[in-house]
């Protein structure tokens, strides 16, 4: 009887250790995927910030009109000054999006906004949607409207 209990404990311990190993591998891959996504979104935003139109289009994960990107990046009175806190999130079984803080220069003044992003093929950013600051009427900041029309796919944020 003692051998039966000893064998049962070994089997149970082996199953538990196997389960823990699978969890570690799975969540380790998720963390690596999050870091990869954050790098790709950061590289896209850096290209936008530096106004490198061709590079920004190449780093974007969806269909984007190069001419509208060129107009957005060369528009006077507004530009992406900086970005920070790029954070990819694991939700519903995948790393499919996240958040980032953007700072635009609008008529010579900095404007800080939060943005959400979704991913396209190759974990490239497919949409980066700047959220209108609270207390501000949607569409009242032309720079954000232009950004959202071009890079988000609409002006509903």
C-alpha cells in the first residue's frame, strides 16, 4: 500500500510540475511577444516623429495611403513631438493591442493625449487612435482629427 501512495505522489508531483512548466513557457512567450510589439509600435511612432514617410508606411500594419501620410507628417502647425509608455496588453488570449501616451505640438504648444493601438499582420501597428482629452469636444482639435483619420481609420475618438 505504501508503494501505491508513493507512486501516486510521484505522478501527482510530475503532473503539477508539467503544468507549471507549460504555464511558464506560455506566459514567457506572452511577455516576449509584448516586448516585440512594444518595439514595433515604438519604431513606427519614431518614424512618424522624425517625419520619415516611407519608413512610417513600411512599419504600419495596415493599408495606408502614402499621400495622406505625407500630408499628415508635413502639415504645418502640428506634429508628433514624443511618445512614451508604450504598453502592449494581453487580452482574450492574444497580444492584440495596447496603450501609448502621445505628445503633439499644436500651434506651438504641447498637447498630451492617451492613445490606444491595435495590431495588424506581423504585429505591426494597424491603428493608433489618439483619444480626445476629457472636457474637449471631439473634432475640435484639427491635429487629432487629421491623425485619427489617417492612422486610426476614422475620427470617432
